[in-house]
C-alpha cells in the first residue's frame, strides 16, 4: 500500500514538473524576442552615450574658444582705450 502512495506522489510530482516546464517552454519565444529588443535598446543607449560624450567634448572645446576670444576682445578694447 505504501508503495502505491509513494508511486502516486512521484507521478503527481512529475506531472506538476512537466506542466511547469511546458509553460516555460511555451514562453521562451516571447522571452527571446524581449531579450533581443532589450539588446537593441542597450546598443542604442551605448550609441547615444558615445554621441553625448562627443557633443560634450565639442562644447568644452567651444567654451575654451569663447573664453580665448573674450580675452582677445578685452585686450583689443584695452589697446583702443589706451590709444584714445
């Protein structure tokens, strides 16, 4: 009698495991598509980060150029003021 109870418990456990595995396997294609979309988004984020870094570097270069031009303008104005 105990043998049948143990056998029934094992069979029920295998059936439950089989159902769980089946549900996971049916969702795998959707999960794979979602993973591919996430990978594409990650690639886009990395591209945007590279672009943002390039823009930031260009802005810093332009800021330095603006500061240099402002210093030159001050010197030119000072020269003109000394000449008058």
